[in-house]
């Protein structure tokens, strides 16, 4: 096994072009000083809206101009830190940017309370009367909708000042798991030593060598589990800060607080879990197929990721991956493909893992930057789909930023996973259509089923775990490591069924999931996957007519509620149909794989 490279050993063309954001750190520093002064000066606007609604335009324009500059400042610092989390200079830069955000939040805390000091009629009349306020109509009407959960300016300022403290559990978890926490090598029976890290853990579990998978699995979770109490404290701290803000803002629960931001009915969350529970027999059938094909007496959790067929051993260099993705996305039309190629050609992507690099993958950036992509690419088919997935996010951001003003350019998390997963669905359809080989078809079917397992079933399991731990906290039940491990193991057994040995080590899996530090995020992977399945089917069925309506959704940004944006594209997530249809497709694919093997 090759050692992880240092950041300095990665070829420039395989790194993201952060110089396009700030050519030098010194320019960032100069911008920081300028923005810091403007943040301090902005507080002088306090009282202007309350005393005269006629000042609204002047204040709101200044507010969003400052927020826009802050976004660019933070994005650069954050991504510099992520590319090498052990670099203390960029850790400090990120921390300073976060602290400045907190100062900005405190300095602008008067804004919403002062707007709400006027009647709804007065605010709406001001939008109609004041030239230049129309682009802010969505922002202002959203403030009016939040009136029951917006507090007086002094309390809002206190809550804003507490954000730095509230972010500590998340920040500590990130630095601890990505920089401070190291893993011993896994040692095989022949003495081979296998480097273990967050960034290569899953790729090791995809290995065809079962001894390697088991050794890495046990080494990783033994080391992670040795810090179980500390990590439980981090997670409990994050749940408690969420509870603090929910109670302060008069929400009935943490979940109600987080779903309200996108106006998502709580029934959507409950319906998802209920629908997946009803489909668990199909999941158990899939687990049974995996056990049969692998030919093992016992199927263990370290057997979950490995491809079931020989085609899974194929390597996909990044250049070939880009060609495969572009071919799969042809139904989206030439405009979409040209944006994809722009990203490939102009260093949107940080491709390979390096020592200290944040694990996983994401799309990032802001209104004034490239929509960047972080990968930890290791030439597997799953990595090819990750490339398609993250470029879906980035192209969504590209369309949104090109067609919306800054204040409505950011789309809500509820729709964030739709474009990315739609890309994956189109790609797998293309590959299945083109293969004539029975073994390759079985391999691709299994890959698609693994996507369902990982996105619809696994993320729903995460969502159920998360909902339960927030409920435990609301009932005053301590979130100890033992309690968290017990709950997680029980859910793992429920979701994987009787043919899966739920290894004791898997009870520690919650300890490595960063998404739990962004409360009530993960369920949206599952709802987004369901919406994307419906949209990709429509695109393949109806062609460019459906594509143009889908692009309206991509261009919509945050200009409408997420539910309404998806309706515009042809999907109604207030009904059970999209989730039920996706689960029906999963069952159909399970049946097809059963026949092939």
C-alpha cells in the first residue's frame, strides 16, 4: 500500500485554484482588516430602520454587501484549512474568519427586530415604494414569516455572540478526527502493514481482500472507540447548543427549529422513516444476495462496501472518469455539458488525498468564487460517481449564482442533494444501457443498489438515530457513549436484518459521522435522492422539455421555498409518492439482480 502524499507532492493541476479567490495570503489579510473595520462600523446603523422605514434600502444593501465579502473571506480560509487540516496557520485563519462572522452577526443583530418593529403592511408598502428594494422582497417576506421566532435586538445580539461558543463542539470534532486523531497501521497475517486514515478508510473496505477489510475495520474502530467518551461529549455538546437555540427562539423541538428554516413540514421527515421501514424486507433481500455472492458463512459489516463482481477491480484514472461522467450526462444538453467541461478544465477540483486533508468529498465556494469540489479520489467506480455527484452540486451553484442576486443565490439544504443525485442517476442509467455483458450489468446493478443502500436506507437510519438522540436530550436523558452505542447498534440491526452480523465495532460508527454536527441535515440526502430519481426519470422520458424545467429549478436558488422549487420541476415532496417510487425501483432492481445471480 502506498503512503499518503504530503500536500506539497500533489501536482498543481490536480489541486483547486484557490489563488483565483485570493492570489496571496497577504491579500486575504488586507481584506480581513478592511472587512473587520466595516463590520465594526455597520453597528452604527442600529436604530435607523426602527426610527424610519425609509432607511431600509440603505441598511439592507450595506448588510448584504458586507455578507458577500465575508463569504469570500471565509471560503478561502476554510478550504485552505481543509486541504491540510494539520496546517496551524490556516486553522488560525479559519478561526479568525469564523470569529469575524460572529462579530458581524452581533453587529447586525438589530436588523430583523427593527424590521419587525413595523407592521407587515408597512414593510410591504416600503418594498413597493422604495426604488431598489424589489430584489430584496424574498428576504424581507421571509423575515416577516419568522416573526414569532425573532427576538428583541438585545437578545438577538446575545445569541449572535454565543455562536462562536456554540460552534466549539463541531470545530473540535473536525480538528480532532481529521488532524489530531491518527490510526496505527492495520497488520495482515503475512506482516503487510496497511496505512489507515479517514481519507482511505472506505476505499480499504472496498478491497476484494477480506482479511484486509477486516483488519482495517477493526483497527479503525478500535482506535476511534478508545476516544468514545470524548466524542460522545462533543456530540452531546452539539445537541445541547441546538436545544439552546431552539428553546430561545420558541420552537417546540430541535427538529422543528431546523426544519422551519426551509418551511419543511415535520411529516416529511416522519413519512420518510415510515416508508423506509416498510421497505426493509427488500433491503434484507439485498443483504441476502450479498451474503450469497460473497460465499461467506457470516456477512459482516466490513463486507458491506466491497464490490461483488470482478468488474469492481477495474481502476478509473481521473481523466477516464471525467469522460465517463460527461458521456452519462449527455441527456442534459450542450449548455450543461459545457459548464461541466469548464469545471474539469479550470481547476474547480481538488482531486487526490494527502496527509492531513479533510476526508470525504464536498462542493464549496460562494457567490464570487468558482464552485469548488473537494475529492479524495482513488480510482474506484464509486469515486467516479462521487465526481458526478459533487459536480452536480457545483453546477447547481453555477446556475444559481448566474441567475440570482447574492441575497437569493443560496439554495436551501433540502434541495441541495437533488442536482448531485440526479447526475448519478443519469450516469448509472447510461452505463446500464450501454453494457451488453451480463457480469458487467450485474456489477452496475449492484453499484446502483449500493447507492440506494447508502443514500436512501443508510441516511434514513442516520436521520432516525439523530431524531432519537435529540429526543433523548429533550427528555433529559444523558447522551453517554454507552447509550449512543446501544442505540446505534440496535438501528444497524434493524436496517440490515437477520443475514448481517452487526459487529460490535459498528456501534462506534456514529463517532465518525461529521453530518451529525449539522443537525437534521442527513434526512435530506434521502429525500433528495427520491426527488432526483423522479427528475432523472422524467428527463430520460421527456427529453429537453423536462431538462428546461429542471434548469429553472437549478436557476431558482433560494428565490422560492424548496417544496415549490421542486414542484416547478415536476416533483411534489409533500406527498409520499417520490419516496415510495424510489423504494419500488430499489425492489425492482433487487429482483433483477436475484435473477442474474
